[in-house]
């Protein structure tokens, strides 16, 4: 159990149209580990919602931390990320990439983050502990996982490794729960994220108290 001033928090975004399908099960596996360490969690299902693509209007460079498109969940998701220590992108594999909703999410959140950066501010994804996880029936999950990771690697996020690439194998319902190796990988990944979040927080507190 960590003992820091404010409890740590992880927010996960699920790009599946199924609120409680295979992707959800992988996220839950990670959440079990976070809960055992007193880390708070929040899951936001984005795959069953309409999310517009980026308009490339450039308004986010003036508005700072906000997208001009207000009718979907992007701005509320940005607020959730701002208050989190760790962020997870989770998606089923759709045609060897993340779901369409997840792609729109990455384009919009990523661009707002990018536009917010200046010489005094590194963006809201900087030094947050971030992971991407995927599920597939047969092929393409490594690509979906890599594509989601591109958001982290351009944003100064801290991305832990696990014991395999972060995906599970499943097709219908919640059959990913029979993929023991996939589930063990999620557990390890959550331990890695937890350790990093705690280290980063302790370091911050040490610097503040100097
Ligand atoms: C539009 C669409 C495209 C898909 N493309 C792939 C694919 O490229 N490779 C694959 O192995 N499975 C593919 N699948 C299967 C899903 O990845 C798989 O059923 C997954 O377990 C669904 O997870 P969920 O229950 O979280 O939605 C596809 C499914 C859909 C609906």
C-alpha cells in the first residue's frame, strides 16, 4: 500500500464498442493490481460513442487544453487525464490497428496536448506513466499496441515494459479470460506502472519538501 499525500490514480480508455467485452477484461486484470496497492482507477468506454476526427483547425493552439469540438467526450477525457498519474489506452484490434474511436481519440487528445506545449510547459502527458493494451482474435494486436504507443513516445510519457507485448487473445464474449499468458502480462504491466508512479510521486514530494 503506498503512502503518498494524495492517492495515485489511473484512468483507462476502452476503445471497444463492447462495454464489458475482452478489452474490458484485460483492463480489469490491471485494475485488480492497482486496487491491491490502494491506487484509484477510472474506466471510460469510448468505443461505443461517436468521436469526431481532428479538423486540423488549429484552435487548440490558442485555446490551450481544450478542443474546439465540444459535442463529444474529448474535453472531459482531457480533464480526467490532467488529474491522473497513469493513463491506459485499451483497444480491440480492428483491421490490424486500434478501433476507429480510439484513433480519433488519439488524434484529438494528442493534438491538444501537442498544441499546449511551450517553453514553460511540457504538456499534460509529460512524465505520466502510460501504457497501451490490445486484444485480437488472430493477428494485428502488436500493430494496434504500437500505434497507440506512438502517442506516448511523442509526448514525453514514461512507458514501462512487461513480460510480453501487451495483448491478449480472444474473440467472442470475454473468452480472453482463458488466455493465461495474456492475463499474466497485464498483471505484470500493472505492477510496473504502479512502481513507476510511486517512484515519480515520491521524487516530486522530495523536491517539493527541499
Ligand atoms: C471491425 C472489426 C475488425 C477486426 N479486425 C481484427 C483483426 O484485424 N485481427 C484480429 O485478430 N481480430 C480482429 N477483430 C476481432 C476483435 O479484435 C476481437 O473479437 C476482440 O476480442 C474484440 O474485443 P472486445 O470484446 O473488447 O471488443 C475485428 C473485429 C471487428 C469488429
